[in-house]
C-alpha cells in the first residue's frame, strides 16, 4: 500500500510542477484568466500532496524523496511542454558580416519573416545588425537559415510579450 502512496505523491508533484511552469508562461503572455485557473488547480494539488507527505513523515521519510523527485521531473516536464507549445513571438538580433547580409535578408523575406537592418562597424569590418520577428515555433528554422548562410553570425533572442503591427494603407 505504501508504494501506491509514493507513486501518487510522485505523480501529483509532476503534475503540479509541470502546471506551475506552464502557468508562469501563460501569465507572462498576458493570459491572466487561464493562469488563475491553473493556479487554482496547482494549489489544490499542492495542499493534498503536502498533506499526504507531512502526515507521519518521521515514520515514513521516503514520501519526502518521492515528493522531491516528482518536483524534479515535473519542473523538467514543464520546460519541455513550454518548448513544444512555444507561445508568442521572438525578436532575434543578428550581427552578421556585410558580405552575407543581402543573401540572408532575401532568404528570410522569401519565407515571409519581417527583417530590419542597421549598418554598423565592428573593429575593422563592416557589419549588419538585423532584427528579425518570428513566432517562437519558427525559432529553430530561422536559426538554421542564418547559420547556413553565415555560421559565424552572432544571434541574440528575446521573447516579445506584446507586439502590434498595422499595415500601411
């Protein structure tokens, strides 16, 4: 019967921590109501799980181990889920040698990514600084395109919380 308790605690902590990670992401994306609903579920699971663990913990300290292991796996799983869901947009800043710039811009625009360019200089060479807007789900594809054209390009990525864009009439 104890193994059932251990597995229940382990499973509940996985669910709780995975949902906690997901909650942080959705709240950061401005989805407050969904975040609040997730927090309700998280609190409910936490109270039940913690109650099970702290009851007679001195007699059965192995419950703490399963509690901690569930937290570990749940945190990793939450990060994995976030990576797969990939909500929102990215702003990539790319520092690239000028000789590759036009080719990269053409390739990105052909795939309908929004690209802006600033000319600059780095020590002794001319460079371009590109700003690329893309959906997070497209991040790997954009990075692959950049690295195929210039594998020495410097890429910095920032998540965008909100973005508004109106087409000119």
